[in-house]
C-alpha cells in the first residue's frame, strides 16, 4: 500500500480520533498476559472493565514469545489477548518489542550486545541490550514490526502503536563506530572540516583518514569535548533513526493511528525535541519519589516539558506507579490520594492519558515489587479501590481532551546545552543542567505561572518573558534569534554559563557570554566558581541593600547595562554581578552568579510584573492552578480550571465566578474548600459568541482579580534583607 503524504492525518487529528474511540481520557496500563496462565486473562478483562480501563499496552517485552526462534513465530496467544480485549471493549496500544532481543538472537550474534566505553560488553539477562546500529538487530526488529503491522493493523481492538521502550542504550562497539563515522561523513563535508570543528590541533589529534575516526571510547586521560558532543548527537540520532524506521512500517499499515514511544524524566541521552517532532504525541514515564515532599515540582517541570515538546499538544502519561516502585534503595508507597492527585496534576498540565506500569503486579522477575493496578494481594485492596474510583471519575472529564494551556513565559531547555555543559573539563564539572533549569522553574510553578519550554530554534513571539538558565551552547542563528526577540520588545533573563560555546563546543572569544554579549550589554573577563560547598560572597545593590551569591561568580563588566547588584566581598568586591540592558524595544537581564533565593525570586517577580504576567488564580501556598481551553466539535468555546491541593491539609480557595464542578456535577463559586491532596475541576462559563484566546486570558486574569505573579513570587524576606524595593508593588 502506498501512502501519499497529503492523505495522512495530522498528529493532532490522530489523537483526536484516538480519544473519540476511547470515549475520552485514556486510562489503563502495560499489560503482560504472557506472564500469567490463561484463566487469569479472563479475570483481568473483567477487572479492567470494573476499573474503567479503556486502553492497555501489550507486547512491550514479548519478542521471545512472538518469535520463538529465528523466523518461527507464534502470534496465537497475542491474537487471543487482542480478541479478549476487544470483546470487553478495551482498546490496545500495541508495542513493537525491540527493547528485548531474545536469547537465541544474542546467541547467534553476540555483538548485538552494547559495548561500554571501556570496551567491556554487557551481559544478557536484563533489557535494552542492543546496539541499535547492529545490522542484524535492525533487520530482525524491522521484520517483526512488519509482521505485527500486517497482522494487527486491522484488528478492531487496535487503537495506537508503541514503538520500543524507553530508547536509551549507548554503545561504543564496532557497529556503533561504523555508523558514527557515516554520521560524521554526512555532517562534515570533509575531514578537514571535522579537524577544524573538533580542534584537533590541540593535543595533536589531527586525522588524515576517515578510518582513524573512532567512537570516544575510554580515553587515556581526558577526551576531546567536541568529539564527545558529536557522539551524544549521533547516539540520539541513531536511535531515532531506528524508531522512524519502525514508525514508517507501522504508518504504512495504519495511517490513522497514533505512533509513539515512551520518554523518561530528565533523560539526557535522547534529544526529545527531535524525537517528539517524529511522533504523534509525547509520552512520559514518570516515577516521582514519594520520599521527596516536593517531588511534584520536578514532576511538574517534566509535565510542562512534555506539553511543550509538541507545542502544547496534549501528551500522554504512558507509565506511572499506583504505589511503590522497585528501583530505589527504599521504595516507599504513595500515600492514599497521591496517585489520584499526581494523575490530575498531569491532566492539569495537558495530559489526555493516564496509564500505569503495570496492570497486574508481577510474581517473578526483576520488578516483582513494583506496584500495579492489581497488586499481589488482588483486587480487594486500597490501591485497586483507588484505581477504580479514578477510572470512574475520568469518565466525566472527556470534554478536557484536546484542550490546551497558553503561557506567556518560556524557559529554554536544550539537549545540546545539556550535553555540552556536562562533559567535564569545564570550570565546574559538578554542574547539573536539569537542576539549573529547575531553579528557575520552581518559583514560577509556585506562583502558578504557566510556563512553556522552548529550545534554541523555537518561535519566541508568543512570549513576554524568556528565561535562559545556563544556555551554554548557542549557534549564531539561535543567538541572533534571541537578540531579535529582545530588540522586538521581549524580556530575556540569562543566567551564568550561557552562550559560552558555539555549536562545535568551542569557546566564543572576546569575553563571556560570547553569543549574548551584545544583547546583554555586559561581558565577563573571567569565570570564578566558588570552591567550597558553603562558600558565599556578599552582594549589594546601589541603594544599599544586601544579599548573597554562592556556587558561581564572574568578573563581569557592565558596558551599556545598568548594574542591579554588585559583588560586595571576596576577590570580586566592587564588580557588577547582576545587570539589565535595554536593547531595542526590550530588555535583557544577566545573572552572573547563583543568587540567593530571595534575590532570585525578587528579580523574577519584577520581570514577570514588567512582562504583564499574572498567575492563573490567587491561591494559598502548595495549591497548583492550571487552565485548559479549547473548542467543542460545534466550535463553541470551553474552558476548564483545575485546582490541585498538594498540601496534606484542606485549603480555602476563592474561585470567583467558578463554574460546574465536574466531579460532583454541581455549580461552584466564591470560596470553596479543597480537601487535603484533593482536586477541583471546574468547567468555566464561557460566552460562546466571543471565543478567542486572548480575550479568554484577559477574562480569566480579570475575573480572578489576582495579585500579580510578581507579588506571589515575593519571598517576603527580601524587604527585610534590604534589597531595594519592588518598584511595582
Ligand atoms: C520503566 C519501564 C517499565 C518498567 C517501569 C517501572 O518506565 O518502561 O517497563 O520497568 O520503568 O520501573
């Protein structure tokens, strides 16, 4: 069958159809029936119905049960499970099981196993044990994908495809090496170009023949950072290439069904911007650690990242746990209500699917202690009761599917920056990029400001404020784009270690942050990381306020920029620390140090205020508010306000005009109580005749009569610290 691109549905249309066929939000999880006798399957199907399950993911790890030995297939059991699911009205998200090449294949081709940088080879007995560049691995997994496509594309239970599982293994073996060389030959027009890009004159690494170019295996001492950056890019690209090859086969068989793979939180190996662009939806596996009181904050960051990867399109929670996981030293179970709250948090942040790993808790194998929708004790448990309750509730929330949130603030999150920053041999090898991003995300989250993530190539025009935490690597084009954003009237906040290197990971000369010197109107002549864990330097403001910085400082020169704070102790005493530059119609703030929390929040609050950004609603601490809006099939507007209480005590929230509480189907307005770890999901009244995004945003901010985000962000103590005065409050 030939598919003409013009006949293909868009990703958004495929998702829309998926949710129409599922009857709303997707609910279910990974189902591994091959681990259980057939009589259990029937009980599973019945319990799934009881729980409101409408989608299960099958066959993720089933390669050895589907291709028993080379070319000998047994699809009979999977046919039966697919039929059983269909008979019970449950849809299937069918996986290609390429994460687990079977023992017979590894026996035939031991070099399928990935090789570590030190040349040692992983042993069989776990999963993700493949070098994605191995030609036999590729051929065999594509052949199996073809067979699955042929066999199941028309099955009435099939709702979507799930390619592989958590792509990630990096291999330094011979097949990876060959593919790396080919990748480099595509990237660089000549070996001279590669020599130039990799600065091979340093330490005498000049190449005279392509065959000399190898993977960056365990070096004698330190290895070339430009080469290692290219190897990161290659690793992500080579796995993506394999994903695309399987996707294209499945697309040929099922042009209208969504095709995804599952992402991991804070996962450095794969550039999820590039990956998400090739999928129908971003899909996340999320396992917040219940031992961390604020685990929901880093979860929120990951949720907003998923929402942003496909520019606001609804995304999927592909896996989460009902209770404990089995991957940490102490695996604490989620407290009652937390699984429900976490699920609604994902929905509030744009997810239209709530799926778990897994349906039935395994009896044996590595993850036998990982909780499930049906635990070892069976269905007569708190967890299964919570699973059923959530499944029932989600049935009333179908109207949310397809709706979106809008943000006026964006944070830059970029894999090139991540890779380049954490390669070592830098002034600070302990820098954690994700934590740097979280440091800027957290206060905005706490102030209930909706944030999008963008990368260095994104369209910045929707945003009034763009934040660049440690945006270390910038190409000339992306630097120019950020510059234009500011000169056109945008507000930019840039932190230390931004714009330092170019795309080859070589330093931009003339002072840091090279790529942004112009727009920032300031430059640094030297980096001064602070060595001691608790080492601090004092800061002062022109009007006599004081604060502190730690971790990182720079010898900064303010050129055209205004100095907002200077170093007041240590070797940089008297040197500017924080500057703000007027550039064209906009402004650019530079933080050359890790500021103490109060000043960090104050500066962000001033930026938000100046950018006209308001929180979704004025609420007590620990309460998260998000809004999702869109149109019904008939074109009329819909708007939903989701209020999540992350506190272990009830709170009072003023929802003003309110709307219909979808979980109780009652009208709600004014001050309402949200129970501990509870949620409120309101469908707001929206006048259908004047539907437009801008107006809706204006209405919502006006209606809530909120404090500005600036006021919500104030730490309070900055005044007593004597740091200036908020000129806007
Ligand atoms: C990942 C995997 C699952 C399972 C869970 C739980 O997300 O995709 O197969 O192992 O973790 O640990």
